[in-house]
């Protein structure tokens, strides 16, 4: 039997899907090995927290880790960047979109 979500929860999921798709599109231009800014990392962390709240029972989502601030990554030149490279962020966002559902802008 399917899960029945209250309307307010469904609106939140739709919003989360749209936000994840927009984030996916915004990081599509980064080379996989590049490290996005720390501001991008904080956006990723917020989306991850929202996804974990909505899908706490999913083992893959539970296994995803937040990004952290780094300045010691080669090429950082003292800037605050995410310790997570763009390729890893994209892979994680794709996993989040697979449970949330794809809506919003598409990069394909």
C-alpha cells in the first residue's frame, strides 16, 4: 500500500525537487575534480539536510555526508572552498533526485 503524504509535505517535496534540479544545473559547469566555493558547499548541505528529513528511511540517502569547509585543497590559494569535489556533489545530488523525483530545470 502506498504512503499517503499530507498536502503540505507534497508541496515541500516538489519544492525540494525543484531546488535540487536547479542546484544540479548550477554545478554542471564545474570540472568533476574542481572544488566549489564554500558557499556552494553550504547550499549542498542544506539540500542534503532537507532530503534526509524527507527520506530518512532511504539507506543511500542516510549514507550521504555533508561537505565541510577546506582551505588546504590544492589550488585553493587560501580561499574557503568545499572539501567535496563537484563530481561527488553531482553524484550525491543525482541520488537525492532519484528518491525525491525530478522536477524543475533539467540539464539534459
